[in-house]
């Protein structure tokens, strides 16, 4: 399947990789990004420079929340598929700057829904997060588990996005998939996330802050495995009939929530050991208490996505971390 796709957040970590993959698959890609200053815009620009060198790619710099802007863009492009990845991301920053999450994630996502209502694509896919599972302790996290106890305002805005998307899918009939991503990592990754921060500190002989005294687990998902899952799901829009018991979040709308994770949680200590092996250095650990808003563990139940699109590739954490460190050395010039 190919056609025209509109990707929001195309200069972001995941959007960049997805746009590159869909261009290679033969899609016409329109990317939108506000190039926000949440982290170094030079990294976003460098990703964008790669995309802009490729045939089939067009870029629009704009903020999601500009009223009517996305609807105008959708009228001009008439995308077959819309993939909405732009957001104010980050659990910790949502404690300091909650208004940014209201603007980008609530008002901005509503503009995406309005664009899809005015110019319905065959499939609308939007990013939610494993943080939606909040205070849940049952592992692994399954899509039909309650997602009603967010631990951060970031998670609250993403749960709100899921509810907003469900109402539009029900009222206006656009088949809608909400992805719940689990700690995505890899080349061109985000400077606010642990892998980038740890690698930078270890290579600079600086200590790393290890939260909850290292007693943390994350279902780390390698970027290329995630992108493979997204592209397979693009071709698998939901109908109103669930495919099985885990696909039953809506009795009325063509709407589906899908975990995309590796399906195997990794101890933070093993993650740090992988960075030490890839850098050839030993980390100095600064043991810290749990951070407000954070959860000690995440683990994706992969049964639904496997039932929908088959098993995804599962890059080993040591290989994925080594690929990141190689990229980081080149990016940072060390
Ligand atoms: N990376 C992860 O581990 C992870 C995990 C769970 C969910 N997610 C979600 O996946 C999506 C992509 O995440 P990412 O890691 O690529 O983040 P990212 O910050 O690298 O990319 C987001 C992009 O959106 C743009 N943006 C932000 N607010 C905007 C606005 N109001 N208008 C226009 N553009 C705006 C930013 O400039 C950025 O380039 C986000 O929705 C995020 O919440 C990511």
C-alpha cells in the first residue's frame, strides 16, 4: 500500500525515521513540524535536511494549534493517511511547563481531528504512550486494562487524546488507531531521554543520575522495530467489529488502541551495562530516589499487535544501544 501521507512531528525522532521509511516504500510524504525549542533544534534541522534531500518529500513548518491551519493543509494535500506524532513529549517537563502540553497535545491534537473530519483519510493514526497505564501494577500492560490513573500531566493529555479520538471516530467514522509506544530508542534519538543523557555523560566522564536506585524496568523498543510496526498498522485500519477480546475498546466506533513495545522489560542496570559495553567506559552512578510522575516498570503485552500484523522484529538491547552509540559519536564528533 502506498499513497499520500501527512506526518506531523516529521522533524522529531520517531517522525523522521517513519518519514524516511515511508519515502523508501514509495509514499508521497508531507511532513509538518513546528521545530520547537524543547530540545536542540539543530538536531531537528539535521533530521529534516536528510528528508528534504529526498524526492517525494514536502515540508511545512507550522504549529499544530494554529486554528484551521491543519485543515487548510489537508485540503491542499488530501492525504490518504494521517499519522500524528507531533506533541509536547516528556514526563518530567510536564511538571514544569504544563501549558505547553495543553497547547500542543490538547488544542493541537484537536486541530488534527478537525482536519481529519473535514478531509477524511482512509486511516488516522496517532501517538499515545505506555504512560497511559499510569499507576497500574498488573504486568504486562494490556490494551483493555484500565487507563484511568495517570501519574503525570503528560500522560493525562495522552489519555485525553485517546478519548477525543474515540469520540471523533464514532461521530465522523474515520478509522482511528492510537499507538501506545514504549520507551523508544535508537539513532537520531532525543537528548532528553536516558540513552542520550547517559551516553553523553559517560563519554564526558561525568556521573549519571540513576533513579529509584536503579530499580527500574523499561520495555525498550528499538526505533526500526517500532517503525516496522507502524507501517504494518497503517495497512490495518480498525472496523467496528473487534478482531478479538483485546481489540474491544470500542463497541461503537472504528477505533483501536495498540501497544507497540518489545514485549520484554529490561532492568535499568542491564541497560547501563549495554552503554558501558558500547562506549568502552565505566559509568559513575549517582543513585537517586524515584522521580515524581515516573513509574517503576513498563511492559507491553504484544498479543494484539501480533494478532493484527504478525510478530515484529525485536532488536536486542545490546545491538540497539551499540547502534545508538555509533551514531552519537558521529553526531557529537567524539
Ligand atoms: N520517544 C518515545 O519513547 C515515546 C514514547 C511514548 C510516546 N511517544 C510519543 O510519540 C510521539 C513522537 O515522539 P518523539 O520521541 O519523536 O518526540 P520528538 O519531541 O522528537 O518529536 C515531536 C516533534 O513534534 C514537534 N512539535 C511539538 N509540539 C508541536 C506543535 N505544537 N506543533 C507542531 N510541531 C510540534 C517537535 O518540534 C518535534 O520535532 C509523541 O507524540 C510522543 O508523545 C514517544
